[in-house]
């Protein structure tokens, strides 16, 4: 791994975790997980310098351009797209009703959270320093994916209910009205903008692509399919999908800079990912974990 060692050293298990080794095994694991999660959270919690969260000029220009496309879509595309989707073949919509379920945030949040808790439970001073470093680096990646998907997802969950935009063909008396809004109503049929699925898909594409660049093509193909599926199943207008994509991209970008400010996972200068542990190193570290519990 070519990441600076100092930031990861601060995340390694504290010596006091060894004191719990005399406790029953499950109780010790729970204690160790809580201690590690608390320490890792304290390391991440302080806000980085404001300059680290300041958007670059290209990012700002892309945001403005995307907002323009969102507004233009409301006038030029939304109603036409909903009308087209309402006449699509039943088999086509049925197919995308299944596909669109893969845009739920649980596909990313649950595995990353489970892996993070597991790693927090097993990283301890009883392991070699190399294994501690490998598993801690892996935990940092799981935590990054969880936050990069979860933070913009939480924001959208609240914002869409405050905005109160009607979903396609809701409140339009038989026709789609892209300008039907009922702010602060907090109802799912008036929670169209931004699209939560699109937010999740784009945030995941950026987060996973940032850590493992070779996955970018596959992840962006996944994101585009999920975005299109929301229109095909009449859950959203195109402008909702674009707004969700913008939110997911912005959220993942900010979380990435948050980590980079601590020289964790990403280079502080250009946000390039540090090389992570290999499968071979992870396998060896996990072998040490399970061998020690035998």
C-alpha cells in the first residue's frame, strides 16, 4: 500500500482492547467493535479546512450546466417522456420494474455497514501490525462507500418531501403535469424530485469508481440504466433523475474530499486513490483473524 502510514496508524486498534480479551468472546467482539467505531468516528468527525470543501471551477461549471438541463427538461422533456412511458409495452415495463430495484441504497449500505462492523470487531492488537493495517485500510474503504452513498441519500430523502413535486400522472386529472407541487406535504406520491434511486446509483458509481478505477465503466453503465429505469416505470420525470444524479455526484465528491483532507484513501492534492490492500493481503489478514479464534 502506498498510502501515508500516519493517518492509518491513528485508526489502528488501541492497546486497551486487549484488556477485554478475558471477557466472553461475543462480549469482547462487541466491546472491540464499539471502541474501534468510536475511534474511527472521532478521527473523521472534525470538519476539514473550508478550502478542501470548496468546489473547483470545473465542478461549479458542471453544476450550473446540470441545473440548466434540469430546468430545461421540465419545460421540454418531462411531459413527453411520461406520455411515452405510459404507452410502453407491458413486458418492457415489467422488466424495468425488476431492474429498478437494484437502485435501492440497501444494496450498498447494508454490505458496507456489515463489513465495517465486522472489521471493527476483529481489528485488535492481538493481530500483527501488518494485518491490522490491511484490515483498517479495508475498513476505511467500507466506511467511505457507506458515507458517500448514505449522506446524499439521506439529504434527498428529506429534501424531496419538502419540495413536494408530484410524480408522473399524480394530481394531473388524467394527464401529466410536470409543474404540480405541494411543498412540505411529506407524501410519497409528492416526493418526485430529486430521484433517490438516481442519487444512490450515481453516488455509488463515483465512490466505487474512485476507489477502484477499473470498475468505472461498469458502474456508470449501472447508474445510467437505473436512471433510465425510473422514467420507464413512471416513478420520476427526467428532470427528477438528472437532479438526483447531480445530488449524488455532489455528495460523493464532498465525502471524497472530506477523506482526502485527512490523507485517508485519497491524495490531498489531486484526489487520486492510494493503492489499497490486495486480495492476497486481505486473505492473509483474515486467515490470521480466524486462526486466532480457533
